[in-house]
């Protein structure tokens, strides 16, 4: 009986039915035929496109030099054979046979056809390379990521070295655009400042928020550490590019002392500072044993969700006293340090949605997340210039997904609070 039960309980092997085998045998040829049709259609479209392009070049040559084989007394140019020219096509370069036109008379030079000039000036390859890289394609794998072309076309520019040169060209353009843009027309209401470590360099990035809630990347600066000298250089660069700070401006930072000191040195009392509540809670948590973390985190969260800064401060100070009573002096000191600056936005009294938006550095942290995703493609860094170029590329990629801050429709209330409370400079002495 036991043997029969064991045999019955054994898992039976699944044997494919004749119908499923037949379906698989039918699907494979269909898939192969579909792929062949796709490649054939792509090759046909490419052939028709190249044929139309050549006809356009012939028409332009005739417009300049007149029809071949017909005498024209007023002719100023003449046909001068054909030559092979490299032009961009589908993220690569192809060799195209084009007619040549040359002016008459001694010392006359060849005239470039308008379509050839346009194609060269609007070379999409650097942009195409950058697009592929930000989605995870390596320079070595770039050629495999491209659509196949007709075998009759001679292709160039798909090697790793050419792709790298195109990428450097594109990232340099992004860097010039990012760091060279004038800021005098921006009307800012707030600014997020945060740092990110890249290849043993501290990169500090500034993200502005205009009065209508639009997020605008402002600048980037590199240094060995996130100190006040590097942060101050970034802020001075923003001022040199025309940044106007005519009224108090809300700065949201992670709590780093270097950035905080730089804000005081450059902007003085016009810098209204909000320390990130998430970073503060994380710092306190790291000083605690595992069994007390959940309770302290919950108490801090409830305090930061209070309706007034006075209530929140009272709850946080009570929590600090509880920590000291239970022997957690380092956690209590961490909580007390800069406590008032974690309540700045709550003290200004904007609507709840805006309060949540500017109480943390989440807005710039999201951008930094995109930066890290783009930067992970780099396996070997070659100095500060390369870091800046890639940061500019990552910022441009992040900016494509930017939305206005949550609660942007009530930004005027936050700005009014900043204007009416110019004396709001947090008292660093915690009672």
C-alpha cells in the first residue's frame, strides 16, 4: 500500500501533446518570415530614400550649373564629375555618391550643394549616441543597438572610438549650455542644493524653483570634499551669471555644514534655510540601536506633520529628553543640532502640500537618482572635465521628466511669507 501511495504521489512528467508540437513547428517559420519581411521592408525604405536623395542632389546640381550636355552662354558653373561623400544616416555615417559643381574661371572653387550642407550641419549622430548612452547602451555596444542598413550602403563611424568622440562632442555641448546660460531673467522663489560623490570628487548641484513652481537646474561645481569653499564657489558662479536675489530666498539643503556656511557667507540674512527632515531623521536613526529606531522615527514623523512649528518643536524636544533619559545621548545631540532649521517651512506657514515639498530635498534627490543611473555607464573616469560633462548629460536627461513642484499653484503664499518675514533667521539656540 505504501508503494502504491508513493507511486501515486510522484510528480508525473508533462509530455507535450501532438497539438502543441505542431503549433511550435508552425510558429518558428512564421517568426522567421516576419523578421525577413521587416528587414526587407527596412532595406526597401532605405533604398527608396537614398534614391530620392540622389535625385535631389542631381536636381540641385542642374539648378546651379544647368542641364548636362546643353550649351548656356550665361553659365557661371559647370558639372565636375561625381565623388563619394560621408553623410549622417540612422545614427551612423554612410558614403553617398554625389555630383560635383565648380565655378567657371581661373581659381574657381567647388560649390557645395545645399542638401549636403544641411545634412552636415544637422548631424544627428552625437545626439543619437547620447540618447543611446543614457538608456544604458555602452560605446562598445552602440553598433549592435542600431537598425540594420542595406548591405549595399557603405557605413562608417560605428566604432568605439568614433562613438566616444561623438559622445564627447554632445556632452561638451550640454556642459556649455548648462554652465554658460545666463540667469538674470529667472525669478526664483527657492533653491535646492545637494552634493553627490563621483569618482572621489564631491559634486555640488543647485536646482532652482521659479515663482510659478518650475524646476530649473542652475549650476554644478566640483571639489575634493563638500566644504564651504566649493559650495561658495558654486554660489558665486551663479551670481556672476546674473542670478538675482533681491528678496529673501528659501534654500533647502541636506544639513551639510559646508553648504550652510557658504550660504551665510554669500547671501547673509537673505538666505532662509530649511534643513531636510528626511536627512535629520536618518541621522538620528543611525545613532540608535535597532529596537528603538521605529519608535523614534514615528515620533519625529508625527512632530514634522504638526500644524505649527511651536507644537513640532515641543514634541521634538520632549523626544530629545526621552533619548537622554534612556542613555541615547548621541542621538539626542543629533536631534537637537539644527532643530530649528528643520522647521523653517512650517514656521513660514505655507499650505500643507507646499510644506511637504520644501521640507525635504526629495526634488533634487530625484534628479540625483537619474544622474546615478546615467553615470553608471562610465567604467573609467578621466578627471574633473569628464565628470562635469557627464553630469551635464545626466541633468539634461533628468530635466526631460521635470514637472512643476507639487502645490505650485500656491507658490504666491510662500513668496508672501518670505517677503513679510525678512527677519526670519532661525535661532540656533534650542531651549
